[in-house]
């Protein structure tokens, strides 16, 4: 029996389904070269923005400058919090000199004070010594020829002291030295009433240093002529 060809033709036919299109899933990433290309574009854009900001900023870096030149050694940072025990402590006279400088006043040491005392100008009245201690201490002993001027009672002494200071070219004011500030106060008072600041000097060692250096001391009033040496 012959079966017609088209009778069961559909039974032998196989349905062929076309392969589906490849679907991109999250696990499927673009090629590496695409990623590199995007990274280079981002870096180039960032560089352009950075250079532009550097040029516009007033604190930008000079690109042509060498900030780390060869041959220059940079000092190591100093240690902090460590006291230098090798430095001697300043003496009271040095502390006083520093304080006087802050007040705009000049100072002299013991050697300079002795030179001014032996200068012929002292005898001529163009160098003057002013004792800024109180009256009892002044009368116990002062630099010969020094004027008494207690800064706590200035009105008592102005009539005598001011003419002497006005005639002098250099005025040396002293007290007990060290941390005693009576000489500083007296110098400022004299400056405030019109004595030129350039003429005023404070003897930082004061009468203690004067007597230690065995220089003459006058007892009693000014120009009493009653002198004694410091070792008596």
C-alpha cells in the first residue's frame, strides 16, 4: 500500500526554532578596553580642571619652579619641650635692662657709671647723678655729688633736680639696683616733665654695685665733702 507523500508529511517534519538573541545580563560586562577608555577620559577631564583651578587661584603653585632644589639640606625640626639647662639664668641687672628697654629707657653698667663719674664733664655739671632712694638711705651714703630725688615725693625735689637735669648732657639715675624699680620710676617722671629721653640713663647695678666696686661714697647731704670708702 502506497501512502501518499503528503498524507503524513507533517509527521516527519521537525520544527526548527531559531536560536534566541543573546541577552545581556548583569554578569556580562563590557570589554576591558571600553573601561580603560572611559577611565582615561575621566582622568584627562580631571587634569584639565585641576590645571585651570591652579592658574586661577592666587595661591596656586608656579609650575616652572623647582620646589626641591638639589644641594640644599633642610634643617631638622627643633626639639620641643626640652629645657636648655646650659644657658645661665639672667641676672637681676640684665632683667632690669630688658625692662628699661621696653620702657624706651637707656641703661649703663658699673664700668660705664664709673667712667662717667671720673669724666671731667661731671665736675663741669654736664653729667649728673640722681639718687632715686628715700632720704634715710640717701644720707647713709650716695654717689658723691648725686642729687636726691625720691619718685614717691617728686614735688619735694623738682626745684633742685630739674635745673641740674636741664643743664646736663647725660643723667644717670640709680637706686638699689636689681629688682628695685625706683630709678626707672624716677627716669620716667623726669621724662614726663620735659627732660629729653636721650639724656636719661639708668644705672642697673645701683649703689650696691657701686660700693662693691670700692668707689667713693658721700655721707649726709649733697656736696657735704664727707666721703668714705666702701670698705669702711
